[in-house]
C-alpha cells in the first residue's frame, strides 16, 4: 500500500480529502503529499499514536514537516522491540518517486509511547493539529477498552466505528473513517463535512464544530 | 494498613506532602483502567505504571484509597492536582509492579 496507490484509490473512490496515519511514524507523509498533489486530492498528514494507556489516537497536521517533527518525538518515545520483517512485514518509507528510502527499526505496532492521551493532545494542539482518539468503541486499543470512560479533554473529535455511539461522548463531535489497512478498505465509513473552503484550517474548524454528516 | 505505611515501611515517595492517610484494606495491580474500574475493591491501593490524571479519575470512581506509580515513571503535575482534589494518596517507586505487589501484600 504505497503512498501513490493510496492517493489513487482514494481519488477513484470519489473522496475529496484523505489522511495518512501510519502507526507511530510519519516518515511516509512527504511522499504522500507528493502523491496527493499528483493525483489532485487534498491530503492531511499525521500518525496514529499508541498512547501510554495503549489507546490509539490520531494526530493530524497541515504539513508533512509538522507530522514528521511529531513523529520523531513519538518514535523516540516508543517502548517497543526490533521489527522482525519475516513475522510482521517490512516497515519501509519511500521518496516522491516511490523508491525505498529506508526501513524503521522498532516494531511500530508492538509497543506504546511514554506519552499519555492528555500529553499527546497538548503536543498536537500546540502544533495547530487535530487530535482525534481513534475507533473509541473497539474492544482493543481504544478509549473504551483502556479507560472505560470518556475523559474531559478537549479533543477535536472522536472516531467511532458504530452508530449510535456506545459511550457517552460528553458532547464531543464524532467522525467515522475507514481505518484502512488495505487498499480495498479505503473510502469505507467516510463522512461529509460542511466547509467554507477546502483548507486544513476550515476542515479543522468544521470538524471541531461538528458540521459532520456520516455517509 | 494506612497509606502512610507505604512511605514509612517501604520507603515509597509521596508525590505531594500532607496526603490523606487513607485506610488500605486491599490491593490491585493493573495497567488497564477499564479492568481497575470493573474489578478493584474499594479501599484498595492501585499498583500501576499509568502515570496520568485519568488514572485518578478511574480510582475516584472505584473508591481506591492510594496509587503507587511503579518503575520510576514521572508523575505529571495535573495528576498530582487531581489526586489532591480527589483525596487519593499518590506514591512513586523504582520497583516494578511485581516487586511492589509483593512488598505491599506483605503489609496487608
């Protein structure tokens, strides 16, 4: 699932906006930006972080550079084991022409960052990003499974997989998304956003305001 | 036992002074807060590495008297504030959860 393949598949499925959020790394976001620009789709650049509570949270940014900066801090903080490509697959990152630039050493989905949800929220917001706890209703790696309750923190929104939401969201807006790990899943559970203009700032504002229609 | 026994007998470091010297009648070791919420008994001491304010929120709901943060993990200020607010004693130690559980069990 290369950056170009993701961008092309998203375009083919009729999406206007797509975010790339690899687990605990943002090293593919520069190539993803290039792919989005070539294909003509609006890209958002982020990562899916495993918090110290072992909940998955999305940190989303306007620019790959910001995602990379956050990614560097997260990767350094990740308590994990070395990746075994035979068991868990290659963890490569690519350049704009889809050449392999390198491979990530730590097993990206096998550990957790030392930063808590609240700390990650703060780190994301101070970089003008969006912070969305992922699939909060899933039985693993979710707010529900790890905490059991919705914290009061000022999340941009939360991600749910089933409607109506099974947790009390305390008035927070919610989105649905594909959480695609394979190309054919891209575009599932998409949502429509009421926005003034197709910019990161307006997307963030509309999500935060809950101007969301689940498709 | 009392919360202060963790300081005097085991040398665990309180995260703030003048903590409430709560009664402790049981212990619970877990890093999964939904597990703590569902299964810990009231007046327990929680042994964990989850050093953040949501642990305090969970303990408050579960009626837990004290928290020990293991393996030398740093306690953020907002967690200390929450513990003060909820009258929960809060300690740190370099011991891991296994060693801490063994030591606390000996006091109960």
